[in-house]
C-alpha cells in the first residue's frame, strides 16, 4: 500500500506541476518553453502512473483521483497561498479513506 501511495504522490506532483506550467503559459502569458516543459512533465505523469502494480486501469485512476484531490488542496495552499478551509480538509481525508478502501484488496 505504501508503494502505491508513493507512486500516486509523484504522479500527482507531475500532473499538477505540469498542468500548472501549461496554465501559466496559456493564462498568464509565460513563454512557450514553460508550456513545453509543462507538457513534458505531464507526459512523465502518464509514465509514473503505469508503474502501479494493480492490473486494472480503472482502479488505478479512480484511486489516484482521491490522492489527486488531496494534492490539489495542498498545491493551492503551498503555491497559490490559499489556505484550505475545514470542509476541504474533511473532504480530502474522506478521499484518502476511499482510496485505501479501493486498494485494500488487489
């Protein structure tokens, strides 16, 4: 289970980080290089996600969705400096419980 969470963590950083760079390029006028770097990082996200040991694509991506939610809340707090409220923390915790339940049995 720990390996799955570590892979989800790095996949999430790659997806959110790559998406953030593309956002910066398209929405805030950053250079094309920033957008291309974001695209490359998004490609890396796809590779990291395939390293999961679970056979079902749907199960991996459904479980990853819960981890992504938690990472997105943390990204907003750390990068965009928007402090999550109590409902966001509770929702994130519920997502992690859901991920654990989904992955409990391989």
